[in-house]
């Protein structure tokens, strides 16, 4: 591998990547996310496997216990040892970039739709194409084609899908009861949502209807955009959707809620994650990805006061849309143990392991037919709401330079969130710059 070339390329991209949130964050698959920044980095080197132990890098501490169980079962079956290392999302990509530049990537690690093009382009990932073809455990036609495609670069497959994620509405039952409101259900429109925000907001600032910040795209305003008939990027990935009427409508809708005082100020959400505000009883509703299930369902306050409903639909289009994404299991091209790394990925992508991932309530597994038991993982909550959101799915918007234009969008949206500029002006500015960025991809 031409490490000097890779190091130079990564140096030019590392600053942009450092501002990205996950699948999970708040991009996901997944979503992630600023929530996972609460994780503590597991001690140990992120270099390629030491001795006979594979290193497995992830960013979500909530998933570590369940995945450890699955990996331990893999070890019992094969004798191949593997150890999970958790690095918070905010540092994860910096860690991978440092490992790539120094020739010491983890053996197996999570890959995200935002980053796959960069890592595949510079030959940092193990090509799994032939291994998948000869496998009797990994059946790629059992995974959503959109997610399979994400991790395919120039006709080669560089990751096996791990999971899928959808977005749903979390609400505080106690606050709804006190306001005399019926709980949200499948009949709710975004107008119903806005009206509820008004009634759930207290004038003394002790309680707000909803909380969101510009970087919460997959788990926030992206869903409104597609529900209202807009788009973030064209299907051919050549043009921005921010000049579309539906997109402007969605941003105007969200900033209208902020302007009305139904959400904490931008300054507050910038310093305090919306999920934390919900867990502390400061806001009545949040929209959140299924990847945050372990965090929310194990929170004592949430267990006592909250439940889950499908997202609202748009009254005009009739659509109730969930953005979805999925992580992939990838391996380092220069791993010292390529066969062992593949065996682990092969097992993690098998129906057996995917079923266990769902049964343990870790995330919604990507493998077809493995989600039935997932809704039983936390019986006190309506997990079915997340599965109901699969009826109208939109793959998380991406292109070759997703990180760059997403960071730009988040920054420019601050002007709309704070009321410095109106939604139409901000969207026009975003469309112009995003189109320029997309033109550079060709």
C-alpha cells in the first residue's frame, strides 16, 4: 500500500471528518452520534492484531456488551480470539486515519456511508468480493440492496452490512398527561406535532416541546424534508435538493418551531444534546434513531415516563418517511490476519449472528427475517414503532463527499436556527455551495 500517498490524502480530509456526527449520529446507522461521545475509549492499541487476537473497533459503548457476547461465541466456535475496542464517534475517524497513515488499522472495524468512498479509494480496506462469493454463510441478497450498494466501490464489496436503522418519535407520557394531550400515534401529522409542541412548552423555560440541532440530520430534519416532498441530494447524486419546494418547506417548518420558542435555543442545544435534555425531563419529545435504544431504554427517567411512536406524516403528501442507513463490517487491507478477519466478518454477517444481534436488542439487524424478536428486547416500550417506519424508507443521503457537504449544511443552518436568516435564503445558499461541491466529484 502506498502509505505516503494515503497519509497525504487523509491529512487533507481529516479536518472535515472531525466535524461529522454519526449513525448514528447523529448520523447513523445510523445512525450515530453525539450521544456516543459519552463512551469511554477502551484501553489498548488500535494497531493490527497483536499475537493471535483480532482487534475490533466500534464507536458505540451501548453495543459493546451484546457484540462481545456474539464475538465470544465466535471464539468458542473457531478458536480465533477478538477484542472490541470502543472509541467515541468524535475520535473514531481520527483514530482510523492515524492508523491508516501509520499502517496500523484495526483488523476489523465499523464502516459508515459517509466514509466508505475515501477508505476504498485509497485501498485501505480488504476486498471481500471473492470471499463473499465463496461463502456459505453470507448471503448478500438477504440484506437491503441500498446498504449493500453503499459498501460497493468500483464493483468490489468492501464491507458486509451490519444493521439497519430507522427513526421514531420519543415522547414523555407524564408531560402529555399534564397537558391533557393524547399520546402521538399513526394519525399524527407534522401540524399535530407543532400544535403539541406549543402546548407542551412552558413559558418559564422549564420545559420545551421538542429539541433538535442542525447536525441532527438523519435522526431529525432529514425525515421532515422527505416527508414534505423535498430531497437532500438528487438520485443521481449530481445536484442539491435544497432549492426544492419541499426542502425549503421543511426547513421553514423547523425554524418556525424554534422561532416560536417551542424548543431550547440553539445555544442550549449546542451545549446539551437533545437526548440528554429528554432524559433529564427538559423536553417532551425528540426524534431519535433505533441505534439509541440501549441508551434510552436503560435510562431510569425514560423507563418511568416515556414511550415511542411513529414519526408524524405530512398532511399534503401523506408520507411518513424514515431515513435509514446501515453500518458495515470492514477489515484492514494490511491486516496481519486476513483469513481470521474474514472469518469474523463472515460470522457477524451470518443469519445466526444477525439473529442474535436482534434478539439481544443491540440494533435492528440487516439480515432479512431476523427482526421479530427485536421488539421484545425492551418490553416496556413500543419498539414496533421503529419497524412500522420501514413502510416508507429513504436511504440516508450520501455521495463521494458527504462529510464535506454535511458539515457545510450544518454550519449554514445555524443562521436559520438562530433567526439570522430566513429558511429560503439559507437553503439557496446551501444549494449553491453544495452543487459546486458535487460538481467537483465528477
